[in-house]
C-alpha cells in the first residue's frame, strides 16, 4: 500500500505569508465565475439558453475550502441556470448573481459575517473584479486574466480559469491556513478505517 507521508503540494514561503491575510487569517474567499470557475467562453443556444463548463477540480476545491473553515462566496456579473445549478450542487450557501457592482454587493455580506477586508481573499479575471481584488487581503488571478487584474494580484496562477486556477487558489489558502494536510489525511481514510 502506498502512503502519503507529507503533502506533495508546495508553495513559496513568501506567497504563503501573503495568503495568510493581513488580519487574523483568511476567513472568506470570493470567486468570480466567468473566466475563473469557467474558461470565460459563453455558449448560447438558439433559444437563448447558456451553457458553461466547470472543472471538477475547482468544485472540489471550493468544498474543501468550506470544510477547512474558509467561507467560499460566489459573486458573478451574470445570472444563469447553469451557474445556479453548479453553486447548488457544490452546497455553497453564499452566492450573488447578476451583480453589476461587486463591491457594493460584497460589503453587506462581509458586514453580516463580521469579516474585515484584511481577512478576505478574492480571485477574479477582469475589470469588474478589480474593486474586490484591490480591497482583499489577498488577491489572485488565473493565467488568462486581463493585464490590469494581473497587475494588482498577489498571485497569478499558471493555470487558466476553468482549468484548475480556482483549485490552486483554494489549495493555497488551505496550506497557508495550516489546514491542507489535515484535509488530505481525512481523504485518505476509508469508511472502514483503513
């Protein structure tokens, strides 16, 4: 039987320090959808229905984040049945759809949770995400993000949106919080204890 003695995933120490947040540690992570949880392409059917492709790795990362005590929040400029279905399938309890001013939408949620911007991490790919990224204690962007977004990000993933960038962001936050290894070990256990 193969054993994992230490996690294979590694991040630079300086990046981990940044990802710990400026306050008491990251408590909430904000995710854009188009260009972050998807590749940014919009498929629109003849009847106007929208189709989106989501990566399973990203979805599992959001679940792990919640298990690790960091609240995942989706804030997206578009509203579609596909996005609502994905959010519901992942069991996310906080999502804001069809938002034109993401900062104005996020602030009441942070206030209700008693969380300061220093304890927030955010990942986005385009100009509508900039107000969130500029205020968050830790900001990230996928490889295919707009140059202005990459310029303000603390971390730019080598992965593209919809292709694992969100999972890398989740893993990074969990490693920085010291919760990654415990979650990994929990996944190595089977129901029969072996």
